[in-house]
């Protein structure tokens, strides 16, 4: 069974890899690097996701409160949202 943590190249049996033409090896190596890069980017985005959803939830709560009470004034909302790092 394949090791999910092994690189893509390491999962190819050595006998098969030796029979692979050089041009195909180069393409497979390039694709493997690209996959690893994209996986790393996906992990980075997933690590930021909880923070983003917390900010979004906070903003939605503020909007709900503002709609009910028509408070605080717009300038205060901008200041608070700026502190959260949210673009207008």
C-alpha cells in the first residue's frame, strides 16, 4: 500500500521509474513539485480560515445589532472594522 506522506516520485516502483523515458521523468517531477506546492498553499489557506470566519461572524453580528438599534454611528463602525482588518 502507498504511503500518503511519501512524495509522488517515491511512490513509483524503482523498476518502473528506471524504464521511464527522461522526458516523461522530467514532466512527472515537474508535476509532483507543482502538486506539493499547491498542497502547501491549500494548507496555508485552511490555516487562515478560522480567523476569517471569526471576523466575518463578528461583522455579521455587528450589522445585526446596528440594524436593530441603528447604533453606533457610521464613523465608529469604520474604526472598529479597521481594527479587525476588514476592508470597507
